[in-house]
């Protein structure tokens, strides 16, 4: 099994504070249970359990909950980082929970009535992503992200292989959580149904404390040659099939920046969830604004692709200590969020044989064994 180590660091909250890691407060080499996760454009999580009698379980850790930094090392490589956030305790044990640095964006708000006119989504000052990140990193006093650096911020384009930057005629928010604004802007950036746009707070696998914000217009979304099969590489799986959520007749209405009214619809008759086989299932979709009818059509196509997914998501549990699927931040893993792999499951009601999109991963270390649990979904537009 891989060797895991957990470090807890105090945060620089003193004079000239930037809330970055300051001093090592505690280190655990053999936590009872350990788990961590990553999700595309969302907040990762981690937990670990120690005994109440542990020398660090008292005031040392309690004093840094909410500000302390957590680092999880796997065979000497840093595979997860975030903020120590809360705990559950009983007579014997304490379970500590931490959230990825993206979670700090949840607590930071935009300005009131912050407006961008005829602006691209990202790529330079004066655009929503750049300005919102600058606010989170620099403008807000006592922001816990002051120690983070600005990396690459790219301007999303209208097609996967095109070069026309998406321009928003008008984008306006009122005291919106910056995390939610980022997720909303990412959704706009993938409106052509194929780009894998994402934001991240990235960090090296070394012991360095650096943290970097990136906003990528498109993950290359490599198609790996790996095949995960059940029975075979997959020890267990969770298949969530919810046909009640499917839609095949979408009616979309939106207003433009100058009070134009756009309307477009998409109706699907054939296929697994087509109206001929599944009956008519309608859904109204309202947008506060779009640039033009072409953009509304692109967004509706993406919604339609998602509305006709056969499986909401597939969660796999691989065999413990499987060298084929190392945690994705391990240097030898060979895959990352947004990539695709073939999943083959032949088990009763679950019949899957297709390329699927990696939208998350959970890693559990328990009873001396490491379990990698990738989360797959159908990629919209694929």
C-alpha cells in the first residue's frame, strides 16, 4: 500500500498576514481512516480520524480549525490540499474534515451591481473571471486566498477548435458568491457542448506552499486507452439511472442585453429517451440574457444533451492498491479530471459499454488499503 502522511500547518494571520501556511503544527503518519476527493469545477473534500488520546487532538488542532492548512502526502507527493474546517468527536475518536481551497471562494462575495458590458469571459483585466479573482485574491481584506498567485487565465471560445472568444454583451451580479459566479461563467463557456472549461487552485506535488489560480478554456480531454471492466478491474459500482429526469422537448426563452426576446426549442423523437419511445417530456428554460439566438441555440443543445443522458453518474470502486489506477494527482497516474475512459459493466440491470467522462474522484484509505473511486458521467455533446 502507498505510504500516507498528513500535515497540519498554522496560517499566517499575524502582522502583514496573507493566510498562507506558516508553521508545521502537527503531522500524522498513521491516521485510522483517511479520504479525499476532487471534483471538476467544485469543492474537494478530505477527512481523517485520530484517537482522542493523541497528543495533538487537544488545543493544538482546535486552535487552527477554520484557518489551518491540510496537506496529504502519498509516497512523498502532495496529492491534496485545503483548509481544516470542522470535526466530529466521541469518547474514542475525532474525525476532522477539510475542504479544498475552492471552498474559500464560497465565502467571498462580488461587489454590489458589478457589471461588465461587451466583455469577454476571461483573459485580461476588465473581464469577469479576472476581476472576480482579483477581488478574491487582493481587494478583499482578510481574504484567506491572499497567499495564492495568479497563473493562466484563458478566454473561452465558441467552439472546441475555434478561435472566436465568447463576448458577453452584459453580465451583472449583485453580492453573488464568487464561487457561484465562476461556476456560472464556466457553464457559459461550455455552451458549445464540447469544451471542458474549468477553474482550479493548483499546487505542486512537492512540499512547497505555493497555490495558483488557473482558468482554462478547454481541457484537452484525452481519450485514454484504459478500459475499466466489471467483472475485472472494477470491484464494485454505483449506477444511478433516473429516467424521470430526462427531457426530450425543451422550450427556451431568453432576453438579450437590449431587451430583445429570443425563443428557440428542441424536440427529440428518436433514441432511448426520444418521444417515440419515452413519451413527451417537456421542460421550460428561462435565461435572463443571451447575446443572440445562435448562443441560445448552443446553450439549449447542451441542456438537451444533458437531459438525455442515460446515466446520471457511475461511481466505481476499484480493487484495493490497484496499480492500474493511482490517484489522479500521483505523478504516475496518467489521467486527470475531464479525461475519458471506456467503462464496461455487464451485471444485471447495469449494461454499460462506452466512453465516459471523469468528473470526479474519491480516494479512501482504510484498514491498510487504498481504494480509488472514480466518478464518471456521459459527456454532454459526445
